[in-house]
C-alpha cells in the first residue's frame, strides 16, 4: 500500500494532530468568510455596497481576466429580448452550464445590485416567494402586551403594527417599485411542485400582488401605509397592502430540463437553451475563478473533460473542483484524482 500523500489533511491514523492548520484557503466559489464584506467594484455612487459575496462566488474573483470572452450571439439576443420586452427569461441546460451565473453577470454589468435568489425545492409555494407573515410572533407579542397592560405597563400595540411581522420574499422584493429593475433568479424551477409554474403566471403577468394581512387593516393605518422588511434586510413602506412594480424585474428562471412546463408559462417567457460549453468557454470559466496560471496548467484536464462530456453527463463545477484540488495533490496522482472528482452524473445508481 502506498504512503499517504503529503497533501492529505485527514490521514486516518487515529491519532489527533494539528494538520487542520495546514488547510489552504478555500476555493473562491466556496469562500463564505467575506460574504458580508462590500466589494469595491460593486458600490453605488455613494459608496454603498450593492452586492454580496454570492456574486463573487458565481462570477469568480478573477472575473476581470475573463472579460475578453463574450456570450454567443443567440445568448446575447435572448437576454436583451427579455430586457426589452420585460419578460422572464427561461434558461435551460445541463448542470453547471452557467444558467445561474447569467443572472449575476447581467446584474454586475448593468449595475442592478444584489441578485435576489429564490432556490426552488419540491415544497416551494408562490407565497414563499412573495412574503412571510409571522403570525405566531405577533400572537406572542399581543399576549405580552396584554399581560403588561394588566400589570400597568404600557407596551406597543402589536395588533396594529402588523408590518413588523411581514418579510417580503425574493419575488416580493423584486416587485417593489423602483426606477431600475432588480434581478431575480428563480433557481431550478423544474424541482417545484406541479402547481408552482401555473401559480406564477398572474404575478409575472401583472407585476403586482396583495398582502391580505395589510389590506384588511389599510383603513386603520396612518395614510394606509405599513413598514415591512425586504429580502435585502431593509425596511420599505407598503401602501394599501399592495406591492406594484414600476420597473418590471429581470427574472431568470432556470431549469435542468428534468420536466416540461405548461404552455401558458412558456408563452410568457423568452426561452434560452444553453448548449455544452466549448474549450474556450471552459478555459474562460476556469480563468475567472482561479486565474491565468490555473487555466494554463489545467488545459489538459479541460480537454479531457470535453472529450468525456460528449458521451457522459458532467458539470463544469466538477472541472473547477478537479483543477483546484489537483494543484495541491502530488503530480503522480493528478489524473487519478481528477477522474475521482469528475464522475458522470447519469451513471446507474
């Protein structure tokens, strides 16, 4: 049996050691330490941060090195068609084709701020995307206020301060009135329950929705207004219990093609199919995340990845993982380690 490679942190020896101190910095796309730190490139005219760390993880810390690459003509035309027509962009393609990154790229280039991301799971409902009303917290505050009043203590009136218990979701925040559109990423819509695509139709068509908890008491609120929390963590004023967009958001719906969508949704969307990336695009992807040197040293892995992807379902983030990790591994085990990391996603279970 061969000796463990020097790059191994966990060695399976059963004896405690301080090897964790040798662990290098994380890959850029898995670096969460600086997620709250503002990016100087993503600031508005007043110096305020417009994005969070997710943009850097998606676009790459070396994205300035990838600016020579431009999307294909069809991709550019479909993106701009969605911008002009104020229609959602439905982006389909294999895992790792860059569907989610597209939303971050548009937001970055056009200065549209942080991407509002709504990751879809099988339990997601339309209400999850619009807003959440914390009825339990409000009930508790009402009981506390009533108990305080009985003891002679004056507390805030939770029965009227309903806005404090409402937080807009990513879709609800994207529909707030603003001069410039927000970017909303509805990620992996094909993972949803069968009803969600149809439930989205009216909101995406009308660009507005109501919050019944506020609509019911609008006549008792000062000027019919209530402050609610947004997905950005800031407070905004909602008038009359309704949210109506002024600039329709740039909505990107992504799908891995695991299911078909109803015709009414397809009719309301601009459809973009992202094909398998070529060598140049993959090299640009690696360069944006890991830099020029990694793209050059990993050129053979890119070529091998492309060759395999002609007959196997692979994801480009597997390639990134392999290039990053094999740079730390002993050269003798480089190809074997890369094959272990880049395993076909469509293999029989």
